[in-house]
RNA sequence: GCCGGCGUAGCUCAGUGGUAGAGCAGCGCACUCGUAAUGCGCAGGUCCGGGGUUCGAAUCCCCGCGCCGGCUCCA
């Protein structure tokens, strides 16, 4: 029999008879941990035979692709368990996701917690049986017949979209599921199983389609990994800004005020104000000019802009009074446009950068509201740059540099750039000037490439008026949200008939760049709370120092210290409660105050403070001026 | 908005048909204390709201509101 050469990632080569199963090669090379193989870059079942020479790599659970296969097979295992327990169940799709897997299933009623426990138990049984998972390929029409017999309507719909003459299935015991694969060699590989939650999920994500039941789960090769994962989930909950927001007295919601309408408590308002001053100062340095505009506008304004057509479902309905139809402002751009339009502009004036901490109201569906991350009343760090076409690249690049500067200052490290492009197939949403789209999108790519920015392209993510670059972050609960955004717009200036007088003495439409750096104050602060786990750096901390008198007789001196600190521009408070020093320290630590200043007889006599740092503990006594200087330097460095 | 879960004191939670409880927080008193919880006492509740079943409802049923996890959508 012919021999073939197999190349491994470490550069080694071995020869095997043609047709040797990959599983044997894995065993032969001491890779008992292999879950799946990558053959010439393609993922393949271990059961598959190797027919030609190839580069072969074995993937275990540590490999992201290996893990996906593991969770994909886990989804099948869950479906198998569900099918055994509920034979009438109709299966839809069951993919692996970033942290586990889910399967969308219709059993004609919702799953309850007891169902989950039962399914989980059955999964363990099936895994213990260590059933072989095998791939079967059958002709498409046979697959259709099979699913017709089984009454699997969702699988039949999926089949409609598969043009191939043969489709692959995977079988374990009596359970058969249409699937591209690859999969684990057997169910026994799945050791630690946890079903996490159920929820409704529309078939194909479309709310006009039937609602299926989605079960989320996660599995691991080692029970300890599952424990670690569950522990990590608990830790994430501790960081959740909704929890910290309450504990640290930053913000609150009240039923009487309304859903999604946050109340900023003094401490949260302090953080917000610091951040607002910071960004406004920075923008002023960069040539932005700040404005104020009203929260209400005639709906006509949004009819001109096109928002009424495209964004109406997110707007509060008009209030009619005195022959005007007023809506709550969902966007600041039309107002800024009107400010531009108020005067005539020469090409020499451009770019004009109009900025505002603009309060907006958007109707978000009740089910989507989430703490400060998604609210109905929000303040956007908004600005609109009006420029000449040849200034786009420079202005766009300037905005990106500003984003990078701000993220460095705020110590934001985990984020991703998404370049959101229009989808030419979706005609009804986007404006129809394809040349303009092509130009705008080419320009953006150019700027990003020049800056050497790594980004992901998202087809269909653009606004109706133009493409955009979004900065995506992850919340403590794992949701992905947009923070900063930069958007290119050729459309609105035309709709509003904006112009500038060019060198040629003729009128030309300017180009608009919409941008938000800090995002909304709500979302950014939600993110920062989670980013810092509530422990704000000194420059942002609502309370920078807490003065802790040892005994009642030191309260007067503590008061003097606090006055001097405040005069020096620090945010400081005195804990004059009738408590012991350890207790006061404990409270200050729990409120995550960066500096604690202990004052007793020694300090009062010498005019000093005993400094304790939130991280690092006791720093010893220090002259008050020295402490002020220390904090000032930290604030300046945003350390 | 849709599906599921949850809603008891400011917070965390116990209480599954017989008249509501703990810890922490709050207030008072004593101790006057040196780097993550001093002790004692007091007060605090339309048990989310409304309706129903029952001799009797925090507990069972119905409707509504809010929150949480998803679906969908955006900063």
C-alpha cells in the first residue's frame, strides 16, 4: 500500500499508509488529548482517513477551534437528550458560541428549571455511555425525505438553503442531526456539563417567525474547569455596574421616575462631571466649539434629516401644541446642522467642529434596557465636523487619534474597532447613491490603513446616511456594546442644503463627520465602573480622600484638614462617626476611596496626616502639603 | 415588544394557608479607641400593585407594574 507523508506543526514528518485514520496518527504521536484535526488548514474529524500527504495539526480543548468543536458536539449531545425526553421536539439550530453553546428547540411549551435539570442529567448518562459520533453523507433528497418523516420543519427549511447534492449528518446511537461538522470522536469526551439558562428566541432571529426555546449550556473536559468558569461568572457579577452603582451610591432608578431613566446620585454625578470637564477641555484644545440646543424639536426637523423615516420606532411620539408637533430630541445632528446653516461659510472657515454634551431621549424597547448601558435618557459627547471633501481624511484621522488619546487616559484596553459598511442588498434602508458609498467606504479604509488600525468589517452595520467606525467593548455580563463612534455623512448636508463658498466663488456642499468619543455619559460610566471594578483612579474618584479621626477629640482637626484639601481642589470628606478606626477604614475601603487619612494626637500636633492607600495600605505620616502635592501629581498624570 | 425566572425592612435573604423574621445598614446610649466589623438597646414592613379563592393569603389563582436572563435593536 502506498505511503504518504504527514507534516506536523513542529516541523517533524512521518510516513503512514494511505488511508490511515487521523485518530491513529494522533495516538501514534502521543496526542490523546486531540479532539479534532486540522488538515491543510481544514478542520476534519479524527475518524476521517488521510488519503494524501498533508500538513496535520491536532487540536485540543485549549485551541479555540478545538473548543468550538467540543461545544458544537455538546450542543448535539443536548439535542439528543432533549429528543429522548421529548420525542415531539423539533430541532432548529445548535451552534457553539464564545462561552459554550445553545440549541434552539420547539417542544410546544417553554422549558422550566426542572426540565433543565432533567436534560442535564440525561446528557451525563449519554456522555458516560461514550457513544461513537460518526459522520454520514446522504443525498439531499433523501435528507429531505428523512426530515419530512420526522416532521422536523426547521431542519427542512435549513435544507432549502443548502444547494449541495449530498449533505452530511452526524450520528451518535440513534440520534441523527444534519451538520457540517466536524465533531468529537465520541460523547465520552464531554465530562463536566452545566445548562445555564433558557430563553425564547425567534426562529432565524426574526420576530415575525415562531418563537423557539433556546437552552444555553457549557461543558468542559475537566470538572475543575467548569468550577473555575462558574466562579469567573460570579466574579463578573461583582463587577456588574448595576450592583456597584448601588453599593457605591453612584446612580439609581425609581419606578416612579420611569424605566430606563437614571438618577445620578452625588457620587455618580461627581464622576460624570469630572469626565465632562475633561472631554470638553480636550475638545476645546482641539478646536471644537461647544453649543447648547433644546431637548425638544419640531418633528419637521427630523423629517428633513430622514430620522423620522429611518429612526421613528426609537423616537417618542410627537406632542401637538400651538400648531407645532414637537418630539423629544433623539439625535443632536439636525440641531448642529441648523447651527452651521445659521451663517454663511467660506472654504477658509472649514473645518467647523460643533460639539455638545447633548441630552437625547430614545424609546428603547423595554426588554433591551440594561442599567446605565442602555437607557432612554442619555447625554452624548457629540460633535459634528463640517469640512471640505479633501479634509475628510485628516479630520477622520484626528478623531481616531482623539479616541486613542482618551482611551489611554481612561486606561481602556479591551476594545475592538468595527468598520460598519452598508449592505447594497438592503435597498430600502440606505440611500441609493452607490458611488458615494463606494467613495466613503474607500476613504475610511484608507484612513484606517494609514493609521495601521486593526479592524473588523461589518456588512450592513452602516447608518442610512453613511459608513462608520465603531469601538466595541464588552460589558461585565458579556454583552458587546458600541462605545465611541465616527460616522461619515455626505447625505444630511445635501438634505439640509448646506453649503460653503469655495475658492471658485461657487457654493459646495460640505461633508459631515458625526463623532462621539466618550459615547454617552451613561454608557461610558457604566463601562468604567466595570473596567475599574468600582475603584476609580484618583482623578475620577468621587471621593479622593476620607479623613478618619481616631477619637472624637480629633474631629476638629479632621475638619480643618478637609477644608484645606477642598481649598486645594481635592474631593475630601470626614468620617466623624462614633466608631473605631478599623471600622472607619473598612467602610472607606468598601466605598473604594483611594486615600484614607488617619488623624490622631500625633498628626494633630504635627500638622500631618497618616496616609493609607486603597491599594497598598499604610504609607505612614506625611505633611498635609506633601499629601496635596502627591494627589495633584496623580491627578495630572491620571494615574 | 416577545419567552422564561424573580419581586418580603435601605441592602442581602429566611419564611409554601393560621395573623412577618435574621444579619448588615439606620437611630440612641456606653466605650475615646492607631490601620478591613466594640458592646447594649431602639426603631423600621400597604410582604411590588389591583382583583379573586378561602373562616383565614407573603404563601393558591387571574390581571398589571418593575427587575433579571435571553431574542431583536442601538450610544
